[in-house]
C-alpha cells in the first residue's frame, strides 16, 4: 500500500470540506430563506441567519383558506400527487408484462429498443400534436390527460429497468413452476413478482421522481388550479410579483422534500439503478 | 413450448405498451412531420400544404443560428464542467477519510432536487437586490455594487451554466465513483511498484475503467443539455435580449406563444434531427471506447 503523507491527508480533508460546502450551501440557504423574516432577507448587509426562526410560511402555504397562496399551493400539491401516482401506476402495469416478455423472448427486443430510442426525442417534437389531441379529447387542463402524457417519459424508462430486473431472475425457477402445472399468471404471482419486488419498487420510485420533476408538458397542458402541478406553481411564484422571497423558498423546500427523502432512503438502490441502467444496453 | 407460441405470447404481453406508445409518441411524431409542411395555426385553421417553406424560413432565420450557438455553448460548457468536476469529486470520494459515507450520501441531494426548484433557488441566489451571491461578494469586498447576474447578457448564460452544473455534477461523480470502485486494488498497487506517478496511474490504469461509464454519462448528459428547457425557462425565459434562448425555448415560442403550429413543428423536427445525429455519433464513439477499454 501507498503510505499517505500528512500533507496528502490534510489535502483530502480540505477537499472533502470544500465539496460538502459546495453541495450543502445552496440547499441550506434555501431552508434559511424559508424561515427568515422578510425584513432579514431584504436587509443590507444581508442577515445570513434569522434572529428568530419564523415557520409561519409553512403554515401559510399548507393552509387551505380560499384565494390564498395556500389554496393555490395545496391544490398543485394534490395535482402533483395525483398525476405522479396515476402515471406511475399505469407505467408499472404496462412495464411488467412488456419487460418480462423482452427478458424471456429476446427476439422481440427490437421493439423495446425502439421505444427506448424515443428518449432522444425532445418533448417539443411531440408537443403540438399532443396539445391538439388533448384539446380534441377535452383533456387539456386535466390530471388524467397529463398523467397519460407522462407515460411518454415514464413507460419506456420503467420497462427498461424492469427488463434488466427480470434478466437477473433465473428462468429455471419459472420453468419448474410451469412444469408443476402453474399457468403464466400463476407463475408470475407465486414466483416472478415476489422475486422482482425490489426492482418493481425501484422502478416505481424512479417513475415518481420523473413525474414529480416534469415541467414542460405541465406548463403547456395545464392552466389553473384544477390541474396545475407543483413545478408549474413554483415557476409561477418565481416569475410572478411575489415580494416575499421567503415564501418562494418555502414552496421550494416543500416541493423538494418528497424526492429528497426518497433519494436519501433509496440511495443504494437508486445509485445501482442509475449505474446499471446507464451501462447495460 | 414452441418458439412461435413464445413469440406470439411475447407480442401479446407487449401489446398494451406498444399501443400506448404508438398513440402518444408514434402518432404525434408523424403528425408533427405532417404539420411541418403546412401553415397550420395552433388553434383554428387546419392549414394548407406549403412544401418546404417552413424549413427554409426557419433554417435561414438569424434567430435559429443564434439559438443554435447559444444551445451548443450551454451544452458543451456545462457538460464538460460536469464531467471534470464529477471525476474530481469521484477521485476524492474514492479516498479513505472520516465522513466519506456521509459525503457520498449528500451527493444524492442536488440530483434529487426537482429541476424547477433548483432553478428557483439559483434565481433567488442571483437576485439583483437581495440575492445571496451579491451579498456574499460585497461582504467579501470582491465587488463594489450589486449586479444583475441574470439581467445582463454578459453573465446570464454563465450563471445558468453554474446552476445546471451544481445540480448535475454529483450524478457524474456517483457514476464515476461506482466505476472507480471496480478498479482492482492489485493493478493500482502494481503500477505503483513499477514507479508510475499519479498522473500516469490515472491516465493508464484508472481511466480505462472509467471510460465506458463516463462515455454513457457524457452521451446522456449532452442529449439532455441540448434539449434544455426547464432551467432556462424558470430563470430567464431566454432573456435578457434572447441571450439565453435555447432551441427548445425557440420552438415553444414559435408554436405556443405565436401559435404558429406549422413552422413550430418544422423547427421541432430540425432540433430532433440534430439530437439524433448527435446521439448516433456518440453511440458509435461509445462502442469504440467500450471495445478499446475491454
């Protein structure tokens, strides 16, 4: 082994501190803004730490009083939850059989490759006909319509992850069940799906993160509280004439909380999913 | 079980996915092609066939060339910076030190932060009157007066790139770290015994292991950066004076702000073609890198 000199060790710690500061400072500042009184945020020189922590903006945004900032925020929160939930459920339902089929019958794999190649398409290449189609169906500004459109992003991705998950489950186990007389769906229920549960869960979480993050389609296809998602609501706040920057920061913290918690809890699975998804063809 | 039945069954199982994909990706793409040859408006008139008029009009407009340059610049600089910072962070995280696991865990945070929240956060940091960047630089006496970082054409794009890098370099770092941990210890030890210096060890021993995963990250990040919309829309809407307008924002303006569905569609297809060419060129490069690294 290489013997590390004290200078090298000190250098490593200095770099580690720098990296931690770079990653944490903007996030910490977002939180500090959300609990700083408006006067502190407008002070010159800027007050970096509030004299008294003020959590009232959280209560304000989560209240449901009519025509308040809270009403707009809570409705967009509900819309985001509904759209992400429906789109994820639909994506998983489509992806499980398709992923299994490609995993067990590679000769149909080219069709999945084509579906995955659509990842390259910029959303703007689909947006005009999708807009006209949703308008024709009466699904503009509608959570069902938006969830359907989100499948363009979620379904290829989850199918891809699911396929590599099924690849790691030996066919022999399934074959044994089938020889014992189990049908296809019975084999799935008893053997395949319990074994694939971690992959299904990881894929679903990825799908939720993707849907939660989506902005472009939501901006185009929603127009008011009936369907606007959190990302659009926050962009409205950021671009609007809100004078209290702390309120914008609070909305950001609340919107970031679910994906950040998912990220921290699922760290290991997410990283291995990202790297294997990135490396395998 | 016979092969034909297996194949038929596989198609049946894929059918729901394929039907939905044709409905929400295949058909819209074909319809975009059709629209691109018409003068259709977003609402109302179906439009008449105009041949390649939209394409020639879009390709020769100064807006297009300027936006193409802006987008390319954004993509090249931000992806290059993300790659370099990501690899450096991964090399650091591959060292042994106290708190390494915690620091590695923190790297997931910028990645998990929604893009729009990241854009909003940096917009607040860059705020010309109350922003943290102005406050910090003034208090450190690095600048005398508050500046409008996103309001001046000279700094807006750079400010966007910093915000984009901060969110995306940790992902590159995590991918590179996973690859670094696959480098066998005895190989690096052998190179050390043979007297290879730090640079040569990185170049000849470690880099071959990194090349494959990094190429994949490079391809995915470049495609993403070329399609960029969200972060720019929230931070500058393409301004000031269109200095940060990306191709996706130009398509949005043409098709939705000006409601010119026909020319918007042609522009969208030009962008799609550019991304496809980029992706195919990259895929070839990846295959070569993977071949030489193995």
